[in-house]
C-alpha cells in the first residue's frame, strides 16, 4: 500500500480508502452486518488504513459498523466522516430528497450545515464512532441556505477543540471551495470521479492542485459498473438505487462494456482484474490523492486492495486515455 498526505494537514491516508456507504445498507438494498465487518477488517489487514463514512449512511449504521470493525485499532486508522445531510431534524434546512430508512419507513433527507447543527452532528458521530476525534470532517453537500463561512467557522472551532483534525468538503464547486478555504484551510475535496465520469478534471482538480488541497474521488468503480459484472438486463435487488441511476441505462451499460472489452487485455497483461485496473488508473491521475472505493464483502475488499500490486506503463495509460476520450454516455 502507499500513503499520501491530505493537502498540508499532516493527515496521511492510504491511496485506496474504504468507502463505507454501501455497508450502511441505505440505497444499496440492505447489507449483512457480519460481511460488512469482515470487508472492513480485511481491508485494514491489507494496508487500507483510511475509511470514509457519513452520518447519513444507513442513518448512523455505517458509522457504528466502522466503530465495531476498527475496535482497538483506532490509532492505526484514519476516519473520514461527513455532516450536513440530516434525517433527524424534519423540516429544517433545504430538501435534498425523499427516501425511506432501512426498515422502509419514509423520511426526508435535508441539507443542513448551520453551525449549531454541525456541532451537534459532530458529537453524535463521535459517539457512534466511539472515538474522541475525526481525522477529516467533510461537508457532504453544500447547503444553499447557510453561508459557507458560518459552517466553516463551526468546523474551525471543532478543530481548535481537538475533535476534528482537518476540514474537507464534498460536492462543492470551486467557488464554494474558495469561500470555505478562506475561513479554514481545506485538506481535501471529495467530488465524483471515475473513468466514465471525468467532469472534475475541468475545474475541481486544477483548483485543488493549485491550492494544495487533496482530491479524494468517490464512486471510482462507477458503483460497480466498471468491474465488468453489470451487463444489459442486470437485475438490481429491491432498494438498490442503481436501478434508476442514469449510468445504468441499458445503452450506457452496453457502451461501458464495449470499453471494458478493450481494457481487458491490458488488465490481463498484469494478471489484474478490471476493478484493479480501474483503481490503479484512478490513483495515478494527476491531483488524485486517494480513491474512495466501496466494498460489500471480503472478496471485493481483497480484490480492491490488490490494485496496488502492479503499475501501468506510459503507453498503456495513453491507450486507456485514448479509449476514454472516445466514449460519450447518455446521462
Ligand atoms: N460524498 C458523496 O456524495 C458520496 C457519494 C457516493 C459515494 N461516496 C463515498 O465513496 C465511496 C465509494 O463510492 P461508491 O460506493 O458509490 O461506488 P464505487 O466504489 O464505485 O462502487 C462500490 C460498489 O461496487 C461494487 N464492487 C466494489 N468492488 C467490487 C469488486 N471488486 N468486484 C465487483 N463489484 C465490486 C459493490 O457493490 P455491489 O456488490 O452491490 O455491486 C460496491 O458497493 C462510498 O462508499 C462513499 O464513502 C461519497
């Protein structure tokens, strides 16, 4: 495994971070707790020291699972979590979406990054994570009704109190990042980014490189699509959000699989799987610090950690980039 610093924060992370959204069950059709804990512990055994979660993942369930899996190894891992999406303060903030909890009860997720809410969320996350500090505390989605300076003022206070080591943001534009960075030095930005979703290359990545802010992209496997296992007609289980996600429209699945057919020989030359090739490509992109990769079981965690066992040469990388430049999806 390789380790890199989040900006200039002093927080060192593994270049593959364990993404703990799916193991919270919510929007992924549920999750078996024992398998989730094995997935996390396997990742840690293989050198993945960094875990990305959020209060809203499984409405607290993901953070609690992380605490269970980490157990006595807290000092050996970096826990990145998020605030700003609340399900437990109905009617306050801006509606993000209507959803159901893991038991199927309807609820509304609200964007809320008011300072008092951030402080309350931090206490709750610390309790669920059974820790006294969060290594990176990230705003999950911008809250248009709260001035960014006020939100970041609260985070700055949490840093001074030692409850948070570094500040991060997710789904922020460059203008929003600049506003935040003026109040508290940002250690990391978390945008969506994958071989087939490269919008962040236009502005987020250049801005972060210029300002020495780490980029820790989410969904680098495009939620499983880039592993090659999803073919037209694939049936997602009940409650799995991918059934209505535009990347999984039949025509996009067909186009992505045609791309993957071209990538297979490159992966095979390194005795690597497609998932490993995709992760290796992602962590070598200029400006990328660590790829946040979700895994639901021990097998996936082992495979994903294996992405560090080989390297792509310049010719292979150029060939991959050429193939990607020729791809247009209907989103
Ligand atoms: N800030 C945000 O708004 C935001 C949004 C999304 C994600 N994130 C973060 O980023 C992390 C990763 O993103 P993601 O979970 O959306 O997508 P991802 O990492 O692209 O895909 C993860 C999913 O792909 C499948 N998978 C993973 N490894 C596999 C393998 N080796 N072989 C076959 N299938 C495999 C698993 O689902 P199945 O087995 O069910 O197919 C897994 O849940 C999240 O866990 C979360 O921490 C943040």
